[in-house]
C-alpha cells in the first residue's frame, strides 16, 4: 500500500485490490523475470541456511496466486490468457528453484484450489495448474482456498464446517502422483486419520489447532485424546497478530511457556474456588496441579458458567468440546467439586479456607430503558433457556456478540427476529470472520436488522426507536422483547469475607466484564501466583 511504501503497488494487471481498493501498476515482462529470479535466490538462501524444505506461497491472493487467477490476471502476453500461460510465472519459479536444489529437496507449492469468488479459480482449472506444477518439479501440493475477496472464508471460523477444504485436496490428489497436503479447520486426530485412510490426502496440516494445543501430536500418539485442548476457531489468534503478539482463547500459555510453569508449591494451602465457569475451572486445575488442597463450589447444577449459554448458539459445538476438556482436566486433579453449593460469607467462614478465589461471575444489571422493567423484558440468558416459550415474533435490543448469537439461535428455530443496535456495526467484540458470518446468516434468515438505532421506550409488545435526524418510530407486535445486561464487578462477597480470609482474589467476570479469553488467562495466572 502506498501509505507504507510511498510506491504504487504492482500486480499482473491493473485491477484494484478487492481488499484495499488500491489500483496497482501492471508488471512489465522484465520485472516479472526479475521477481522470478528473486524467488530462486530466496530458495537458494534457505537451502544454504540448512532448512529441510521450502514452501512457495501461491495461494490467498499473494502475487503468484494473482498470476494464476483469471480474476486478477488479464494480461495478453506470455504470462496471461490461457491456464497454461497464467501458470507460467509459477512454473518458472519452480523450475528455477529445482535447478538449484538437491534432487530430493522438498519444494512444496501452496495453492488456492478454489478462490470462492464468481470469476476466480475453481477446482477444475486448479487440477490443470496442479499438473503443470507437478511437471515443473514440485515435490508436493498444499491445497488451501480463497483470495482477499473471499478472506472471510480463508481462515475458517466456527461457522464453517470442520475440514471445509478437504474436498479440494481430494480433487487435486485425483490428478497428480506427488503428495497432497490437506488443510482447513482440521481439529482432531480422528478427522486427520480419516482423511488419510480415505485417500483424500497424503499429509494433514494443523495451524490454529497447534496454537490451541502444541502437544496434540504426542497426545494422539499416546492415545490421550481426552487431554487434547480443542481449538474453538474463534480466530482471536489471527486478530492478535496485527497487534504484534499471539494470544489464544483456550491456551493462555502460548508464547509464554517460560513464564507459565506449574511448579509444585512448597507451602500447600487450603483453597476455595467459588464458581465453576472458565476462570474458576482454570484456576482450580492449576492450583491443584501445583499441590494445593482445592475445593470448588458451584451454585448451579452444572459446571461451565456463561460458556453453557454461549455454546448453545449455532455452530458453537467446539465451545462445548472445550468446556468438556476444562471440566475433565479439573476432575483429573485432586480438587473436590461441589455443585448446588452457594457461597455466602457464613458458609465460607465455616469452611475456613486460607485462600479464596472468587470466580462467581459478574453482577448482571439490566440496561435502563424506559418501560423495560414493567413490560416483561427479559435478558439474553433467560431467552436462551426459555426459547421455546418466547413466541414467534421477537425483538432483541443490542446487537453485540450476545445479541447476534441469540438472534442466530432463535432465527435458526424459525423465529421472526428484529435486532436493534445503536452502533453502526453489528457484532462488535467478535473477530471479523465470525462477525461477517453471523451477520450474513441473519440476513439470509430474514432478520430485520436496525443499526444506528436507539431504543428509547419499551411497552407492552412494542418498542419505540429513534434514528438521528428522523422522527421516532413504533415497532409492535412482539411476543417477547430481550434487552442486554451490563456485566458489572461483583465485589460484595469479597468485601464480606476479607476480615476472616487471609487471601482473597477475584478473577474473571466477577472482577470486571471479561471475554472468555481473558477469564481463562486470568484463572491460570492466579493459579500460578498463589
């Protein structure tokens, strides 16, 4: 982008970028030959440096992909036109590297077998490209998908099915003799093994899955499948990269392995963890693994806290699997878990712990909207639990992550949904990929989406809304009206027990409104700190 370089971008053809809308300059034939030479020089350096293999990125809208694709390559010279001519840039890169590399040196090409756009590459043409690359000397083909115009599918979040690109690998494998690598939301060893056994690919690639659990291969090898920490495909890791860091919702230790060491304590303490949500479960596991005597109280009849509601939304099955993992890891420790046990100052005093970790969730307060309390408005959690009794025509006030996912949950059950958000964008707080998909799902299911719209009054089966510079409008006929809650610090219990408990810590939503990522990380960090 000129913003960074001060130069006009270059490309096979002067076609604006679908992402940045910048107009590139068409590369000359001489510049193309120079770039091919630089690819070869880069490979030579990698070989000299001792790398065991190289992969050439020919996918996802990168330069080589732009030459391969009819969507971005409108040239009329030897590097554009037919499939063979559009493949020439990639072919000459591989041929040049192969001449400089040892005979058996792995030169892998990563391709987008389907760009998931109207005018981009499709599998049928990519099969021809695969054969050209095989003939040029490619050792293996790593089969992915998408370009920048279809970027919301490129890093598949939980709204896309597991193994969503595997059929593309199978399609390429059917026309080449070299190994084929499959990728695309492959989350567990069972799926990976089935891909190999069914002959759809020769190797399976894990990306985010290994951020969630770097030890997955060894756990699979040792048949410890229940101990694998499930990637939930939320794409927080992808979002974090733009901030020059790496974070993971389910693995707070990623990148911090030297800090997050569960060293055994020399002074075991009697510790009470209050609350069985993500923060409480994480803290209980680490504390128990370190040798403390841990008891966890959960006032409800099941563990999970707010995760129990979040996992009800469509396509959130991976969240439920991760919750099962968290619960199992605590049960494998010596921690004592007690359900249907509410913590009060009196009961805690009687239990007499040395340390209390309060992870009992936020104090939820309804957003103040005129008429809401007197006209039966309910909150998001109540709506999830009582969805069958809400009626058919439902208004949801607040289009943040909770509101959008509830709307998706109810619309998927045939409910007529009106979703109202005062900001300009729905789903703020979600990563861009799932935010895009949930909004598209709501549109396809016919939900009425109101943005830049404020609810100023709630009545009996109706809502009064206001948009700037417009007259107030009445929307009526609703069977149920759902309003958001504010997640406020829940500090009353901490204050009441501090006089007689030596150490009191508050984590997760009880301290402040948290995402799952923050709650889990905080639970782990406190577990190592005590």
